[in-house]
C-alpha cells in the first residue's frame, strides 16, 4: 500500500509542544493584525510551458499572488519540484502540502492555490474566524456533494487546510488513488462509476477528495466547510470574485477545454483588474483592462504618505470585518 511517508499519529501534541518552546511564533501573528498564520502554497511544472505565452501568464499569476500575500502578511511557497515521482501533475500538491505542514508548525493554515488562479479582490481578507470548527475549507456546493455526488461538487484547485492531525489523516485517506500506473487507472473507473457526470479518465485529486467526503457518512464532513463563498457585496467590482480560477484553461500545457486565446484574454483582464488595485497605491493604473500599458492617475506631487494613510485606513476597515 502506497504511503506519503512515515505515519504521524500525534501531530497535534507535537505541534503544541513545539509552539510552547517558540514564543517568537505566537499563534496570533502581529504582522497579520493578530490573525492566524497562513502559508500560501502553489506550484508549476519543473520545465518550461509547452507554449512560451504560458510562461508569461504563469509569471503574471505568480506576481499577482506575491502582491496579494504582501498586502496580507502571508508567506508564499512556489514549488517546481516533483517531490514524489509517483504523484505527478495535480497529485503533486498532496506530498507537498504534507511536507510543508510538518516543516511549518508555526503555520495554522496551509492555503493551496492553483497556478491558474488569480486574486481579483486584493483587499479581501480571509474570514478565518468563521472557520473555527473546520479543518478543510474548500469552494463547493453542498447540495451537489450530498444529493448528487457530482464530480464538480468541490474544486480541489483552492483550499485551506488546517495544520493538524485530522488533515494528515485526510491526506492519507485521499492519496491511495494517486500513484501512477494501474492504481490510478482502476481508481479512475471506480470514480467515473460512482460520481455523477464524471467523464472516463484516470483518477484525479478532485474526484478522489469528493469520493470519501461524500461517502464515508460524516467521517470527514463535519470538519469540511464547502461553500460557494459569495464575496461580500461592495468590495472591488461586483462582477469579480475574490479569486478567479481559470479552470479548464491549461495555458501552460498542451491541451485545453477552451481555446488558448480566449483563456489568455480572460487572464489578461483578471490580472490587470487586480493589478490596478496595486498600482493605484502608487498613483498608476492600466490604460484599460486589455493592456499592460499604464498611466498616472493622480498628480505626482500628491504626498505619497497621504496615500499610505488612506491605504492603512482601508486595511483597518477590512480588519474589523
Ligand atoms: N502543478 C504543479 N506541478 C505540476 C503540475 C501542476 O505544481 O507539475 C500545480 C499547478 O499549480 C496547477 C495545479 O497543480 O495549477 C493543478 O494542476 P492541473 O494539471 O489541474 O493544472 P491546471 O488545470 O490548474 O492548470
Ligand atoms: Mn487550476
């Protein structure tokens, strides 16, 4: 039987003990206005994209993540190595997330964000206090999960996983369908037979997560929060969510469900929309959402310290929500 590594059974106690010896890492991070520590984790293949334009948009999506995380006091890990030759592609996030959890006891939440996801509301702060009883927070639709067992009931491209024993156990339960070869092929058949709407293909991480979450009657579900997370109204532009995930685009790969130029157009708009929220702090803005060119938006003589005060006020406003 495949395993992610030597079994860990007392992680909560180990982590508590570590934390008690490291007062320099208080549970509530002063750099985050007293919020829990979050580590954003993303990754991309070890080699160049099949199409050079894919590398350019990978860079833009990475810059966008750096911007969001700087504004919110979040550290970023970008992994390009295949840590486990058995677990390639989208399965590679499982061993990575596990390693990071064990290597960063100071972090409360590991936040996996796919490379093809772009933050489009830079001011939005994760409402972590609302997730107090949850260990896995993931975008999804509870009715599709429980009533329909649909294969798109959850999207495994973005999730928050609490650094605790429950999460290590979940990863152990999640991974057996992942190793390449016959187990992935056989598991793919099982998943297609048991989930609604799933086309026939080898086992993927998303279906493999839905399968135990929807089955196993409550073994996992009481600690999983699946919501369709409508962003609070009035932030940014109502037409843009907190994160825009370009599912089915595969700009770095060879095959895509949508034509490449359509994906690129969408990513360009999303990137520029978010980038405007950053550039505005420095008095600039893109000329339009379809161009990389920028223009000045205010008098360069304006005192930048005044802009800083305004930004801090905005931050304080969001902190109180
Ligand atoms: N990924 C990675 N290494 C790889 C392939 C993928 O880290 O070799 C990450 C990357 O962040 C990607 C995610 O895994 O967004 C999901 O992989 P998938 O093949 O589904 O790509 P997507 O459709 O998200 O582009
Ligand atoms: Mn994706």
